[in-house]
C-alpha cells in the first residue's frame, strides 16, 4: 500500500470515515487543521533561522518581520488552540457522559478559528503587516509604518479568533452546566 493510500484509508484500509460520529469528525477537523498550521509554523521557523544566518534574496526585511509577527500567533491560535479546543470539545461531553451543548456552536468555533488564523497570516504575507507579534496599542494601528488594509485584515483575523474562542468557552461551560431533559444529572 502506498503512503498516501495508508494516510487516507488507514492501515490495511481499516479507516472508514462514514463510521465516525459527528463529534469524532469535528475533533478530527480541529486536529488536522491544527497540524497544518503547525506545519506553517515549522516552515516559518526554518525560514527565520536561515535568514538570521545568511540573508536570502526571496525574503526581504519586511517579509522577515511579517513572518516574525505571524509565527507565534499561528502557532498559538492556529495550531495549539485548534488541537486543544478539538480535544476539549470531545473530552468534556465524553467524560461527563452527556452530549455537547451545541454542535452548531462548535462548528462555528472551528470555522472562526481556522478562518481568523488564515486571515491574519495572509495579512502579514501579502501586505507585510508586522507589528512584531503584539496586539498592544498603538503598534498594531501605526499606519505610518504599515498599510491600513493589512492592519485591518490582521485585526479582523484576530477578532474572528477571539469570537471563536468565546464560542468555545460558552459551549464548554454550557455543556458542563446543561443536562438535557431525560438525562441523568
């Protein structure tokens, strides 16, 4: 069996996607996206190390600082948040032996974290927006140094991630406090 076939269908073709529950699919989405963003962070880290040793022509100084800005944020929000949120959205209901408060809210959580991370990552790479990984006033809105469009998209991406994080907190706490009718408390 080829590597790609094993990756997609499991060892000896034993992975059957249609047999997964909605929660398992959601958790798998969070983990896969988290690992993809982890790959982004690894590549960004290697590029930064290469540039620190020897300047390369494909990475300008503006691009370097945009990578420096995106690197920790993608690692925290895109990779770590995604994996941890996916795990918690699965484990809290599993360990409490009751359903997740809202699967729809969990899907929105996934969409907002994924899209928000991609938007602020892209803002750095397209517009070279680089407030040096800070969200503290006034650097992110210093439009003498940075493009207003790049800053706007960066802030939009961060805002989407924060709304997704709020959805996660609401969903987890409501799952803990909520017991559907007919379920044992």
